[in-house]
């Protein structure tokens, strides 16, 4: 099945303007919003079409900002539910009481402030996909309800006695190790195995350096930058930075540079301070080495002058052999006649 798009799908899963043919050998299409120049990302995306063609649950693992939701959107867009809704929620964004209502809905009068009935995300995503971010933080009291929805396709609004059927594909993500959460009894073991039909791991950006510059170029184009160019110094700085915030941090850094560049090519000085620090440290190291060499040269020449040009005596004071001193003087471009 063709890999159509990894972008948000306001057009019902159709190819967006960023899509391009990625590999004639594999027969897949890749969206430019999901860069896969690195071998690790290429291997990951090669698994997407087969997994997307199913209705099975998927657990996506990876560090914060690495692109887990983008991958979930790609799975949805390349599956049989592509024309239906894709809804997303971060389970850490709401307290447990509100999260239950957000997921499963409530009826009027179910609790204080429930002045009208409300459909939850499971109901709204009927025949589509629901993405649950940071699933490891799902409160224990809500996990049985999620398990029932996965096993039987049944949910019940808060304050309602009768369940009803929904058809939703659940995609979830976390930066934690779910198996560890199970061992610590923070996550139900039966729910873990129910969710973990397929597991995909998104590598951090620091482990896929080949993707940094293509991603940066893509983000710069999305900012509608007048020149759409990064200087060589800016590219070097982007490659040198370890990107602890992953792709999200890179996108923000490029936005920062696009704004401060004032319509010119984005240069290293337009990038955020954090990104510049490793580059400046490298420059400082080069400066330090150059200064140490200069200090050594000045010291050698001062000792030699104090010894009246006598290399044997100067070498003894410097603690080096005469041949070593001679080589240093040759390196300084100083001939015997010049010393005399």
C-alpha cells in the first residue's frame, strides 16, 4: 500500500504538496514533513505501510519531540480509516476526572457543572483513529475502561448505565518504558499486551544526523522565508548541536532564525543561544590552541634571547633536546642567520 502522507489530513488523506516519491524500489511515497534520510528512519518507515493496512493497536516509543504523533498520523493516513477522523489527546494534560469525560463523554447532570451531555473522543472518532499520547501516565482507574473499549468496542458515558459500541483504532505513544510501568504496577499488564500489537520506536534526532539539515530546510520553507537558505555556518551549527528536544526543538530553532534573519539567509548568529553554544565552544577551543602555540613560541624565543642565541643552553633550560629546539625554530621560520 502506498505511503501517502505524514501531514495533518484536512484534505481527507489526499497527498499534500510536500509529498514526493521516496524510493522507486520500495514503491512507497513519503511526505517531506517526515524526513527519512537516515538508515534508522528509512527502516522505520518501511514498516509503516503493512502496519497501517491493519486495524490493530500500535504503541509508538520515543523521546519527547521526536515525532511520535507525526508517525501516528502517517499510520492513520495510510490505513483503511484515512478518510475518517484522526483525534489526539495527551493524557497528562487533564486531571483524571476531566480526562474520563474527555475520552468517554458524560450525560447531563453526571457531575457538578455537567449542564449538558457531551460526546467523548472515542465517540467522536468512531470509524477513525484516536491517538493517546503519554499513555504510560493514564490513571489506573481509567485503564479498565480503555481495556474494555479495546476488547469489546464498548464505552459508557459518565452517568450513563448502558454501554454502546464504537469502532475506533487506538494509536498510543510514550517516552517511558511501558514494561517498567507494568513492573511498578502503574500500568495494567492486560492492557499493556492488548495495546502492544505493534511497537514502533522513533530514534532521537541525535542518532539520525542525516535528517537534521533536510528537516531544517523543510521547516524554513514552511516559514515562507524569502531566500529559504541556511548559510554554511548555520548548517554546521545545526549539525553540531545534540538536539535534546529533538525535532520539535529543531523546528523552533529554525523559526527563531527565520524571524531574526530579516529576510536574509539564516546565519549562525540568527539561531538560538543554546544552539550556538557548542559551535562557540569549538571556536574557543581552536582559539585556545592557537594562543597556546603563540605563548610557547614567545617563551622559546625569550629563553633563546636570554641565552645569547646558544641553542644548547636554551634547550637545557627549556627541558628539551637541542634537535627538538631546532625543529621548533625551523617551524617558526627562523634560520640560523636570522638568529645571529
